[in-house]
C-alpha cells in the first residue's frame, strides 16, 4: 500500500488488485465523482481560494453579459423563459444572475448539479433559483454549460512505435503508486473510424483522448430544449485541430492550487482532471437532433457582442492613480483580453 494513499486511492488499489488495471475513464469517474471523496463532492474547489477559476466565478460582469443576452431571448420568444445552468456547481453564476435580475419578471433560474454537496450549497446561496440533480422538464429558454463537457470522463489511447493502438489503463506499481499500463486495443477501428470520419489524423506514438459520453450528453440536452438555445463554453477545438501533430501528447491535465500538471494519476480526488473537448463531435450531435448550430466563436467575441465593454469602469486609469478602479478593470479584462481565457475558451451555440 502506498504510504500516502487516501481512502479513495486505497479503494482504487483494491479494485485494481481484484480485476486488474482499470480503464482511465473509470479512474476519472472515481477521482472526480466518487460520492465520498470525489473532487466535485468537496466544497471550495473553484475560485481564487480554490484550485482554478472560471469565467462565471471570476467576476459578476460575466453574468451581466449573459443577462443582456437572456433579455433579448425573452423578447424574441416571449415570457416566460428559463435560464438553466447545467453543472452549476456551488451556484456562483446563478448568484450573480439573480443579483442582475432583481424584480425582473418572466425569467426563471434553474441549476442542475450532480453533486448533492454542491447542490445543497448552491440552494442556500441562491434561494431565488430551483436546483435539481437532473434536467427533467422541457426548457423554453437557455441551457447553459460552462466547462461542462470537459469534466466528462475520457478514455486514453496511444500508438506505439509500430503503429499499434493501445489503451492506457491505470494500474499499480510495487509501492502502490498509480501508473499507466498499456493494453492492446482488440478492435482499433471502433476507436479510430469515427475520428477519421471527422477529419482526425495521427502522428507516430501520438497520445490522445476520446470522451465516450460527450455526444450522449449534448443529445440529452437537445432533447430537453423546446425552444431557445444551448450554449457550451469550454476548452477545445475541432477534430482536425485536436488530433494530430500539434497535440501529439494529448490534452490530459490536472489542476491544483492554480497550477497545471500532467500528473493526472496522483492524489485521486484531490485535484481536478480535464481534457479538451472535440467540438466537431458536439456540433454533429446537435445538428443530428435538428438544431441549428452556429459557427464556433471565442468567449471574448461572445462577451464583446453582449456588452462586456460597458462593464469597464470609465476610462483606463493609471495604475497608481486609482488602484481600486485599476484592479476592477483588470479583473473584467481578464474575461476577454487576448492571450487568456477569453481566447482559449470556445463557445458552441445551437438553437431550436
């Protein structure tokens, strides 16, 4: 047994001992969603005091841009409309949305969150909203997801130097550390053909990830959309850009203490794990359900189109002249400035 193993680490080792190395998506599921020790069942993970920040949790200006867009949707569809934050976490975005919608009729706020711990925190934080474990009723309005798809488990694969495809499973070393173990894939075409059809190409010894539940999730959202739109904000790229020489080491990463590491097996439950999203897969799934899919845009463009410039506090001051105004301006700018999250987060919107 590893001397620093947590109870979750120990249970993973026991599962490996009983049945052999486990698929990486099984490890991913346990590390993030285990009911007792999964990362997303522990409070305080997101925000400046946590392991990473997101656009919605960074500054209320993000929510006010969403509110502008939502009001336009209400005018087009006619009230009432709903805003559904799917994967709402501890309710940070919905709190900002509620503050921006005080006494405004015709808009309902709904949060969907798998984790009962985070759902309870969110309900206390935003009593104006309703919170559910799953989305049950048809939605007329806006289904919104921020870094929703990149939190779904992925399988990990690699080519060897002879071009054979291997699945990277999770096993244990002699001291109980978790390590990747290569298993030859019996039917490579089942993995590769869908990717090739979407335009993927691979380098020798390429590492890459496949997210089995992504298309299923977005189709389930599409099935619940009676009228309005679905918007998914996430790290990702088209299939052609995601698989190939530019990303021959794959995109698997872990976040802890605002630091990024490739060591995704260490400390299961104690760090976030993520991989980039294949947006072509999502676009095809949404279009296949009859939705009209907009061209992919950046978060920056979305925010600019929805009034982020109006949130900036006056003319740009000198750093030393008004520190408070300067700091506020810099925080808002981080949402859409070049080189940051505004350019790396993509926005996929589909409408019915």
